[in-house]
C-alpha cells in the first residue's frame, strides 16, 4: 500500500468518526452510495 492510499483510507475513517459524532451518518452513507452508483453508470457509458 502506498503512502497516498494509506493517507486517504485514514482520512476516510476519520471523517466517518466525525460524522458519527455530529449525527450525520445517514447523509454520509447516502452520498457514498450515490457516488458509487454514479461511478458505475459512468463506467458503463464510457466503456
């Protein structure tokens, strides 16, 4: 694992913890799901 990918993973987990503390987990999960769906749709379009 490169340093950059390690750093991104650590930041992702840090932001997850932050969302739990602020009570905005649902919003974060929704955005993550929407982002993954959009990415898959774009992949199919530009195959």
